[in-house]
C-alpha cells in the first residue's frame, strides 16, 4: 500500500483533523507556538509542531508512515485557501 495515499475523503479528513486540533492540540499550545504549523494524524491524534510546515509533516510521517495528515497553523482559522474567492 502506498503510505502517501490518503485513505479518507478530504472533507472527512478536514473534519477529523480540525476536531482533534480543537480537542487535543489547542489546549496544549503555548503562546510561543502561535503561527507554527501543526501536522495531525487524523486517526491517532498524534501531532508535530514546527515553524516549517514540511518539517512538521516529515517528523510525523517518520513516526507514523501511514498517517492521514491534516495540517493546521496555530492561531489561524485555516492554513491556506485553494480556489477563487468570490
């Protein structure tokens, strides 16, 4: 099985990742984490925090190769928006 292939639909991954962020990650964040990226495994709620998004994802992927990863940014409602704004 290709461990980089997402196993959940994007909307389900977003729902799970954001719920885990709110329940488990946000309460553990410190003021110095504001603006850092948080890579969350949507299955286990394991996560990594780093100023660099790639580094956070890479560290989580090294511990959890089959993780379904959702990326958030501490202190921001979304990490990025894709598509046209109307």
